[in-house]
């Protein structure tokens, strides 16, 4: 089989790239390790920057998001038992974010791909990538099981590694050609999805003695809550009752009263990590999204960074196939990394500010309290937070 761009991974990066390329007449095939249902079952991001919203519109998949998504012009920081609103709209000259779940973004992209009759291979096994440092790239994989198993080969001009943090693409790059930067945090997030009305119409990020908590949502009837937990906690330790009691203990008195609880429909623990791989292009192989970088979810930047990579990559490939120039391809890595490191910095900072660290009782905690107090009382500090939260510009001018 042959295609112009072989895309590894049918997460938001891979599906969005496929959609943008197809709309520009560029042939692509997506190879995904899991089933479509499995991909849709992962509950992850909830907050989209305007850049991501615009890109989904450009890809022709924004209609349901505009109908069902919730536009948020602010959020609250809760510390020392009180809530303080960060007015995103006022602080950024009218900008806001869109609360619309990653699951729904993925579903919209999958539906558009199916409607256009584009090819996605789900449940592909033993996926491997070859030849990307030379003239022709190749993807090999197995379909079917047992007697039905068969090997497939996909010849392509380019490979897009959209296969997430544990994917095969980054792992296939020779060790000497890649540099990795990593920071692992000493805690995780326990997330619960429940069909209960959200506690507040905006998100609440809480810094409390018992650890961080986040009150988020998916709709007027579905809530998403998180509490900071230990890395070695197991889901078995966290019954629904234990979770709701812990969350309630991290809220202010009014929120405690307003919290509506109910049975969880999903519960998972995610470790927190900052990670960047440089560069993001190796000959005919490009990395995009979580395959190249991870941020802790505190700043809500992961999916948004993935969307920006895809914006730069699709533009570069379209420019190439139109015979205009290879400048986008040559500068892909540099352009992406410049924005990525700013989001890495913000996510690390916001994570450090909002969580309890095992080794920073006393001095570290006092500094956190002082910074939070400063943040909500200084317009300049609030604006810096707001500006990063709604998303920095795509280009920053000459370095
Ligand atoms: P994904 O979503 O991991 O998709 C990668 C796909 O590749 C497949 N794959 C393979 N396919 C073929 N062969 C192989 N060898 C393969 N190995 C893997 C996988 O099955 C999968 O389908 O990466 P992608 O597309 O780059 O998307 C990135 C986002 O998923 C991620 O950045 C966000 O979810 C991060 N994130 C958030 N981002 C935001 O922008 N806003 C948020 O509010 C936000 N909240 C979150 C988050 C992530 C969280 N977790 C669980 C880490 C909240 C949480 C709790
Ligand atoms: C979510 O709704 O899942 C969510 C929202 C904001 C974050 C992280 C996750 O910062």
C-alpha cells in the first residue's frame, strides 16, 4: 500500500492532521494500535484555547463544539479557604477558553474521517517505522489474529509520529540524534467523571493543606473532578465515597454545600510529568503532540500544544506538496519548540504553585501562600497568568 503521509496514532494529533491534510488533497492513512472505542474511552483534556477552536473550525469539525461547548471567561483560584476569580476576558482584552472534552473532539474528528471515507487502520499490532532518514519511508504492522494475522507495509513520503508518549516513533530515532528533557513530579491526579451538575459554572483550582483539587466539567450535567494523590495509590483505595469526602475537604464552605455527588462513570490516576524531546523532525519523520512533549495537566496545555504542532506540520506539508517551498518542513521543529517551552514553563510554574510537595513544608509553603496572595492582588501578575492560560500567540517574531 502507498500513501503520501503515514500517520501513526489516532489520538487528537493524528486525527486532526489527517483531516487538515485530506482537506488540502493530501493522501494519508492513519495506523492506530487500539480500537476506536478504546481511544474514545480515554477521558483527558477539557479546556481548549482559541487557537485550537480555530483549528477545529478550519478542519471543518467545529459545529458541535460551538453548540455544546461552554465558553469560559474566567476561573477561580481557591486558597486559604477563599476563592478569587481570575477574569480572563478583562485581563486579556476579551479572550476566553472553550470547555469541550477531548473525547468529543476525538469523536467529531473520527466521524468526519469516516464520512469522508478516509482510511484508518485500528487495532494494528507490532507497528514499526523504517527508512525515514533516507529517500523513502515505510510503516510495517500486523492486522488480524492467529490464522487471520497478516503483515502489511505502507510506503510513504513522510511519517507523522502522533503516537503519544509511549509510542513507537520517538523510540525509533537513533539515540544520538535526540535529546530528552524530563521532570517527574512526586504525586499524581486522581480524576473522577460523574453525571452530576458542576459545582460552579467556572473551573476552580484549589491549593489546600490536603493537596491540590480541581473542579471542572464537561456539560451542565456532567462534572470532572480531580484531587492530588500519591503516586503509589491504587484505584481500589479510592471508593466513590472516599473520593467525594476528600474533594469536599479541599473546598471552601460554600462549595462544600453546593457539591452534588453521585456514582462515578470513570475513575483514573495519572502521573504528572514535564518532558520535551528535541528536535521534532528526523528526515522524513515528524513528531507531534504527546509523542514529543508532555506537560502536567494543571495548565490545560497538552491538547492545545498538540493542536499547534499539527497546525505547523499541516501547513509545512501543504506548502511542500504545492511545490511552494520546504521552509515549513525545515523550520517545523524550531517553530514548535519555541511555543512548547513557554507552555512547559507555565505548566511547571502553575503545578509548583498549586500542589503540596512532600519536601517543601514550612518555607516552601509560605512562599506558595505569598505568591498566591500576590497573584490575585497584582493586576500584572494576574494578567501574566491569564495570558498564558488562554494561550500565547503562535509566533513571537524574530528570536
Ligand atoms: P494521545 O492522545 O496519547 O494519542 C496517541 C495515539 O497513538 C496511539 N499509539 C499507537 N498507534 C500505533 N502504533 C503505536 N505503537 C502506538 N502507540 C500509541 C495511542 O493508542 C493513541 O491513540 O496523543 P496526542 O494525539 O498527541 O494528544 C495529546 C493529548 O491527548 C494530551 O496532550 C492531553 O490529553 C493532555 N491533557 C490536557 N490537555 C489540554 O490541552 N487541556 C486539558 O485540560 C488537559 N487535561 C490532559 C488533561 C491529560 C490528562 N492525562 C490523563 C494525562 C487531563 C489529564 C488527566
Ligand atoms: C479537565 O476538565 O479535564 C481539565 C480542566 C483543566 C485542567 C486539566 C483538566 O487544567
